[in-house]
C-alpha cells in the first residue's frame, strides 16, 4: 500500500501481543498519521520485507519464537530493510550486549522497561534523520569515487600506517604499468627508486597534514620517472588513509636542468628588496628568490629555488591564479588575485603579487614576481566572510533560530527565524548578551548562566540546555538551545554558534502529563484514608468475633455493625470510581 504524505509507517517485529499494544499506544500518542504492521515471527517478518513496503522504521524484538541466533536475526533484518533504520527493543539490560547490536548496524537499542511515548518517538525520529544523512554521505562518496576513478592525473589511496594501496585509479595504472590487482598487493615503498628512508620520515612528520614532495619512482618496466606528490589525510572505509595525487614532472625537471646554468646572472637584481622578489621560468618554477624570503616567509631562498610556485600556493587558490596566468604573453604586467602561500613553519601567508613578463629581455629571460605580505588584512577579511557564509548556510538549512555570538565584541547575530519564532521586529532587537539574558525566564536564568560558565572555566565546546525565552508579546516559549564554541588560535573561546528550537508544544504536552500524574497521586492518597476507616472497623469486629465469640451476648449487633461497615466501604469505593471517571 502506498504511504500517504506525512504518514509514519512502522513494522513491529514482536511476538508478545501486550508489548505490541503498548508500542501502538505510545506511537499513537506522538503521531496522528500512523500505519503499523506487525510480524510475530522471524519468518513472517522476512515475508513482509521481501516486497518493498516503504517502511520508515523497523522495531525489532530480539526474542522471537522461531530463531535463537540473535546475530543472524539482526543481520538478516538489516539486509532486508531497504535502508530503513532498525531499532532493537529488548528486555536485556546488558549494556555491552546493546553496544554489540549497534556494531551490527542497528540504529538504536532501547530497553522495554524504559520505553515511553516520547523517547520511542525521539529514537525513531533521530534514527530516520541519521539514515537520511548516511544516504547523503553515500551519494557524496559516490561522486568522489567517480572523480577519483576518472581523473586524468594518477591518484591512489594508501593506508596511513602500513602505506598499502587501498585504491588506485586508471591513470596511475597506465603510468606505472601495474595492474589494479598488482597494486593491491604492494605498498608505495615498492615504487620508490631512491632514498627509501625518506618516505618514512615524510609520512611520520606529516601524519595528520597535507604535504607535497618530489620523488623518483620506477615503473613496472624499470623506467625511472620523477613525480611531484601531493598527499592529504582522509578517512577511507573507516581506516586512516591518505589520498595522493601524482604529477609526472620528469620532462619539466629536464628542462629545469638545461636552464640552471643561467640563474646566477639575475640574482643581483633584487638582493636588497624589502618585498619578496622572485624570477620564474615559463612553467612557474623558481629560478631565483630574494633574501627577503627569510623575513617574510621564514624560509631560506635556497629551499624554494628550483621548485614550482604551485607547490606552495594553497590548493583552493590555485584555480584563480591559473585563470589569471592564462593571459601570459598578452600583457606585459598584471596583478594576480591575492592567495595563500605556505611559509617555512607550515602555516599560510597571504601574498599580493605583480607579474612582469621579461622573457624577451636577455638579461632576465623570465617572469619577475614582486610580492608583498598582506596576511593581517586577509585574515580579518577571511574570518568575517567565513562567519557570514556559515551563518547564511545554516540559517537557510533549518527552521530553527540560528545565532552567532562574537564573545570579544559582545555582538549577537540572528537568523530571520527570530522574527517568526518570537515576534520581534528589527527595531526591538538588540545585539548584546545582556539583552538576550534579560529575555530568559527568571526561574531559568541562573541555571542557563551557570551552564554557560563551563565554556570559559572548563573549556566546554558543546552546550545543550532547555529554558524559557520571552516573546515580543510578553509570553514565554520553551526552546532547546544547542550551541557550539569556536576557539581562536590560542584555543580561547571566540564565537558561539547556536541552534535554538521552539519546543513549546512538546513541553506543554510533558507538563500536562506531569500534572495528570500528580493529580492521580493526590487522589490515591486521599482515597486511601477514606477506604481505610470502614475497612479497619470491619477487621476489628471480625477479630473480636474470632477471639471472644463464646463470651459475647451481642453477636447479632456486631454482625449488623460489620454489615453496615461493609455497605459504607462499598459506597466509598463506588464514589471513588465515579469521581475517577469524572476527573479523567
């Protein structure tokens, strides 16, 4: 049957009819549009799941009459679930057993004795959201795999510890001459033609970082080739790995060798320049770098000379630079867009560069680059832009109220949801922390402030708290505030990004339940004493009859009193029943 829009469709695999009725009642409390199907055995569950039924969630009891192997039960249901989240409901209280079922792939593990309408509904909702994110991640990985497999440049993925090949694209197979199966039996060490200890040192020093390195490899046929390696750490199939891009620079290095003899003629041009002056060949390899590189970049010029400019330019900026240098030969001089350049400490400096084409000048025969450091200005610009971009993206992706609090400047920024959620207009909103705190309900304020102290005093990064917030009309709404702390270069809190969800209706529902429970307790306590009085008289009279029946002259009177007390007790009980019906 086709699922209606907005309907929650759940398969409950449960042999106990009482537990199924309880689950049905809980879900009916939380969901108006609900379709439940029940499978009482493992066999009937498999029969239902063999035909795609578009279930949103599967609730699975681990104790079914026709199967004893829990692992087989869970794994087969997961295999037939068509991607729907599977939530285990069981009476087992062993937490290690619950973790074990989670490792098999279930979305959640709930104890039957602890289930309520709210936490069951929350578990289903969260499990469905996690599955949605997992599907999106899988689609993203598929796109990445397509880019990887069809890249015209050789690429591979290595285990970060053993350096074994985990994946290799067709371009690498064609360059090196090994088959894919042969690559999977090798480590990257098998390609190195010289200095085998260098790879160990390079990987160890950059275990968690991106790095570039020039190496000499040999192909399957024994031919030596020079490779410019760019390697970045990633997670691949749950393993720590590195994705590597290999540029074959053999011909380029040969050309550099032919030009090397002319470098000394040009070094006198800019020895004392305060900016970074460099001379490049037409392939943007450094022929000469001025001594100012030591002051600006913290690196000796000799370490840069002979290498390519793009070895140092941040990969996110390379395309913009490449688009600009396509005009090489059409203009005598042009300014490049600002870009990030790796310094001697492994950090990034922002540079602004003017390129002068002096290749036709026999005294230079190259491109003269005049660069100056604009890091301080760009860092401020970048921080502001990233802040605005993150804010806009999150604000568009959710209906929650998104806030961005700059701790140093004491400035709040809010998404447009603040107008719809709390009814404020732009002229009524202030940006200070004090304004926000003044809107917190007086009974919640100290608790919220105390929780926020953990950010500064205990280095807390996540804050998750419920409280009441005042609307423009004076009423209060319950909100769930989930905030994340961003730190600066000194690991000090600099900004707090918050997502605030209106949970007023949910809180009203919870409060109503709590009030109802309290009323039930009051009625029970009151009626206990009302019932106790006639019952105590009956018990006393019976005890008197039992122990003194041979010495009593008024037995008939005692029996009448017992009868009267019984009738009184009956009236009390009937009154309690009628009052309970009226109350509920």
